[in-house]
C-alpha cells in the first residue's frame, strides 16, 4: 500500500506522511518537518544577548540591572527579570507606594532617640524590638496585654483587687514594694482557679507557689493545719 503524500509549499515537492509532524499533517497549509526545522534554526535568536549577559560560573548569575555577577543566593527563586535582590527591591520601592503613606526616610526612635533607617516602608517608631518592648514595659502596655491575655483582667481591675486586700498579699499582707529587688519590681501574683479561670485574689510569690504545690486541695490544707496543731 502506497503511503499518502502531501505538498510542501517551501521546498516545492510531494513528501510522504512520515516527513511531517503529526500536528502539521492535518493542516491545509504548512511545511514539512525538515523545512520547518531549517527555518527555526535560521531565524532563532537567543533570549540573552552574549554581549550583555556574559557566561557565568556555576552557582552564580548575572544581574542585568547592575551588570554584576553574584551568587545565586542573591537572586530570588524565580530570578525575577534576571535582577538581583538589591536591584529588584530598589525597582519595587520606586514604583510602589504603601497605602499607609509610610516612607523609608530616616526617623527617630521614640525610646532611645537614635536616628535609624527603617528596613521596610511601614509605620514604625522604634529602631529595634528591644526598644519597642522597653517602651511597652515603661508605658504599662506590656503588663496590660499580659493581664488581659492570661487572666482576662486589666490594670484597673488589678489595682481594685489590690485596694480591696489592703494593698498587700491576701494571706500574709506583704506589700508589692517590699518585694522589689534591684532594677526589677516583683508584682503580687494573680491567683486564679485553674478549672473555671476565675480570679480569686492577689498573692505574694511564696504563697501563690504554695497553693500550686498543693493543687488547690482544701482537704490537704486541712490535714496540714491538723498536723501543725497536733505538733
């Protein structure tokens, strides 16, 4: 059985079906595989011009913006626009404006007063995390957040409970200022029920630890009282 043929308009001859690619055979017009390959080889242009993109050693890449050869670690995973990370960030800063209106101009830290350059264009007022936490401690926001998150009360509730207890521990009456050691102030601990989460009062560290050691077991405390009275 003779193999079907088809006319190639480029080379001007009838060629068998095997000389065409399967996708080209069904088309009414098209070139054979040999003509199509010759055209592609003659007209192919590489995406990187060797004059602007020189050969780089293994593990390094060429940045087309700053025209420097850098390690692959200095490029993003997809090598966006074949630019290094520094060039891409500079280009992004030039064209992108944050919605919050923040800029990357040097600013003064509210805590230490040092002039710093923000790493990102965002609303910030501290040069470091340490300065931010220091300001939160000095202003009371750190303790307010801790009380709300852990016990569900605020600083105002803490002061109210402390006043109701006479300004000291609910068991021994020691004052918070008597617990101060060095630069750090030891507050009265918030005693709460571990089952319901209800705040019962404020205790000094020793008595709060005592309740925890006994597991809030009333029977155990009665045995301790009986033991001490019988001694």
